[in-house]
């Protein structure tokens, strides 16, 4: 099982959900709540971006909905978002290939601001 990035270090706790590898690949740490009333970004949870998805965690349905939700929020194709680790867990690590970290962070932070209203 994967964990979400620990708070501290160079990233503030609220920013720990996003990182970039040396090859430019962007990683997004998620905490997923399946079988929710609707699919949406909920906020932050233990250094991860928390999302709720309506799909049940059966036969990969929740994972597909997570990918679709994240791609939709970022305005990219679903094929540009993949589940790297955590396919059978609530804690997931997604790989995003279409955008740089700064662009993803800007969209996510704007979405988080809307969640808090």
C-alpha cells in the first residue's frame, strides 16, 4: 500500500500531493473515496488530494472514474492520466504526462479554493 507524501521538507503540507520526477513526469497523490453521491474533489487528506467518486471499487470502475475526473479537471485526455500505484487501494499515485507541475498545481489549487466555499 502506498502512502501520501509526508508533510514537511521543501513542500508545505498542502502542496505535498504533487511532485515531478527528473524526467519531467508529474505524480499526483490521491486519497479516493469510492461510492460517493457524486464525483468531485473534496479537499486535502494526509498530504493527498482527496477525491470522491460515485463508482464502486469493483472491477476497476472507481479507478476509471478517478482517471476521468482528474483528466476532466485538468482539461486533458484520460489517456494522459494513469494509475501508477494503488489500483486496489484508496491511496493512489497517478502519472500525468500532458502538463507541467506548475500548470497542474494552479488548476488543483483553484479547484481546492472552490471546495472551501
